[in-house]
C-alpha cells in the first residue's frame, strides 16, 4: 500500500501546491500568520522598532504608557499563577505599571486595537443566536 508521496501511484495523487494557502485562508492560524506581528504599546499600538528591550523607565512617545510592563511581556498569561508563566519572577501588583522584573521580554503580537475582542465578540454572537435575539 502506497503512502501519500510513496508507492507506485504517487504521481496520480494530489500534491499540495501554491494554491494551498488560498484553501486555508479562513484557517485561524494561517490568517494570524499573514497579519503583521510587531512589538507595540499595549495601550495605543505604537510600534517599538528598536532591537533592544525597553528599559524600566521607557514610555510610549504617543500615549505615555509604560512599556516595561507585564501586559507587554511574553510571559504574561491571565490564566497562570500571578498571571505570569515565568516561575522565577516575583509577583507584581500592578501589571500595567513599570516594574523591575528581570525576566521581561517584549512580546511580538498582532495589534487589534484597544476595544477589539474577536473571541468575546464571537461568543456574544453565538449566545445571541442561541437565545434568538
């Protein structure tokens, strides 16, 4: 029995080609892959273009929000203990104020705007359809 690319009839089997991205355009992972992933201010979306990490006192030139904050860190996770996946980090009280965390690493993500919550919007739409509103 021949596999996907093996066996006597391998030439007659379909092979993924350049049209594969078009077929998967609606796929969540691929659509996220196609949008720009940047390091940016959590409050206004200003893009951080420097190669180094922001210092403890660095702030956004547009909105003056602190940049060295938990919500801008790769380790920040609302569902983790102390909202941080880095076990060695000390707990931080205010996650949107500058802190002295030595494990800070500026996260690269897709800027979707302050008010945008696509997952929450989808859940609300599903609930409305369920209840008939």
